[in-house]
C-alpha cells in the first residue's frame, strides 16, 4: 500500500509540476540539481562506507565500537558538508554563471535555485550517519513511514505552487528544501531516541580514520566516475540540445525513480544481511542472498516496467498532457537500464562487505571514463539525444558482466553459479513473459482498451512465468504456503 501511494503521488506531482513550471523551468531545475549532485558524490561514498562499518560493528555486538564508528562518521560528514559549501560557492557558481545554458530572464531564479540546492546537499550529507544507523538496525518500517509522509508533503507542495503569487520555480525549490529539513529532523530524533550508539561524544582514532579513509577513497573513485558520467549526460544534453531536452530526461528519471524505489526497498532490507553474513564468514548464505535478491529485484522491476515500456506514449499523454519531445524513448531506454541495475546492486553490497574496493572500482571506473568519451562523440556527431541513453545502457550491460567475474576474487562467488541462478532465469522470464503483452500491444485497438488489456496481460503473464519458471520448486512451495497462511488469517 505504501509503494502504491508513493508511486501514484510521485507520478501525479510530476505532471502538475511540469505543467505549472513549464518545460524550460522544469529542465532548469533538473540540470541545476545535477550540478550540485556532481559535488555531492562525496555524500554517496560516505553513505556506503558508513553503512558498511556501522553494520559490521553491529554484527560483532560491541556497542562501544559501534558508538565510536558513528561518532567518527559524524565528524567526517560534517567536514564534507563544509567542503561542499566551499566548492559549491566557488567552482559551482563559476559554472552556473559562465557555462550553463539558462533561458533569458531566468538568471535570478536559477541563482536562488542553486543556493537552495547547496543547502539540500549539505543537509543530506549530515543526515547520512543517521540514515546508515536505521539501515544497519534493519528498521525498514521507518522508511515506510517516512516515505508516506514525504509523499503527502510533496502533494501539498503541488497545491501551494499552483497558487504561489511569486516566481513558482523559487517557491518550488524552497518547499522541496523544507521537505529535506523535515526528513533530517525525523531521522535525527528517531536515532537519538532508539539507538544507544547515537550519542555524540568526540572520538578520534588515527588508525580507524586511515582505515575508513582508504575505504572512502576507493568509493570516491567509483562514485565520481559514475556521477561524472550520469550528470555528464545532463550537461551534454543541455549543451547540444537545450533545457527542453533536460526536461524530457527529468521526466524519464522521475519514472525511473518511482519504479526503482520498489526494488530498492527489497534490496535495502537484504543489504544488512549480506554485510552481516560476510562479517561472520557465512559465505554460502551470502552467495544465496546475492543471487536471490538479484532475481527478486529483477522480477519486481520487470513486472512494473514491461507495461510502462509498451504503453509509454499513451501513459505519458494521459499523465502529463503535454509531453516533451524524446520523452517516450528516454523512458524506455532508462527502464532497460533500471532492469540491469537489479543485478548490480547486490554485487555492489557484496563489494562493500569485502572491503577490497580497488578490485571492484578500477575496472568499473575505466568503463565509465571510456564511455564518457564515446557518449560525447555520439551526441556531438548525431545530435540525437537518444544516443546518450543507448551508450549508458551499453555501459551498464558491460559493467554487469565485469562485476560478475570480479565477485570471484571479492567474495568467492562462482560466476557460473551466479549466471545460472540469477541472470539466465531473468532472461528466460523476460522472453516468455513478454510474448503475450507485445502481441496485445500490437493487436488491440484503442488507447484506453489497449492500456487496460496490455497492463493486465503483462502482470498475469509475468506472475505465472516467474512462479513456474523464474523461481525454484522450494521457493514456489514457500510462496504458496505463505499466501495460504495470509488468506487463512484473513477469512478464518
């Protein structure tokens, strides 16, 4: 129910925001957010590192060590927040005023939007240690509550910006910042009250700092390469195609976030177990969790992505009314990338658990850098925005293959086992489950009727194929028994 609420609210708010702000302002909002995200890549590296060390400390059951880990993490995040302010107000401002393509007359709004985005990045950075503690303690229900509240607040924002008497882009940026402030306060208060290790006492250990810093250093290499590539797409689209195409990409990213969030919820619940099983050297269970979570996340993503990809054109017109050019193709290519991410996320968590990030990030970063040049020449000489998404899809596919073989050295995961139990079942399910929905999309006449019929056939076809082909006999028996127990409790 929570996922349904957040998905519907997210899609509805995007429609209204695009209509109220207009294509150019919506594109401007996305590209400026992308600039500060380039500097906030430190935040991602620290989040992964902090989550890993806190979870491993919890697995050992030593509260004092967990408290020390949290306090060091908090100090490091505070220092990074100050660094973000300095970089954002120097290099970032220079790029904003000298390089970014801004529609005439929107310079003032763009300046304010940029400042609010910096504050958002700073609060997000300081919030990371608290968020990591919630994940490490596996309090997934807290995320459910916060996401529903977040969705309701954003629904309120939609109403406010429609009646805003002043610049609507500035109003929207301010209100989105207030939502971030609320999220930070919620996490801070919850962690302070629930977790004994979240008590700030100044702690500093040179050895622990060097250990964490080495970990973060390699994480930064990977995060910077990925962030430069994904945000580089935004900047290249802005330079060669203009803000209107950034708006189309922003819509595609919005759909991507809504669909991917469902799989992320599953992965977030499994990540602490992957980290903890490695900490206690239970590698067999760890391998099982990696393979199983890859399959489950892929099936869940495919269930929602298939009807969206088939009926993207009609869904977008129904959702947005006015659809920016290229949006349909962007969404289809983006959702294909999301499906591949289902395989990457569990392997990424296993990489964090091992602590040997250099073996993982060196080949991944080399791929990102190589494809940055390929993408640049592709967009420059074709002037086709879709070329950037095709290059990104190819890069992610190659990355999956390389990661599979890296995992042998990292956590002794047999590549043949992973391909056989995770990738091959996903390919078979995709081919079998797609046949009827594609036929329905081609044969049924009328937009509404086709959407309804194709959607139902997609869900039913995927569910049946997953049940009888995509999971093992033991897993199927467990699912059937689980459903029977639930129905028995409801009706008896």
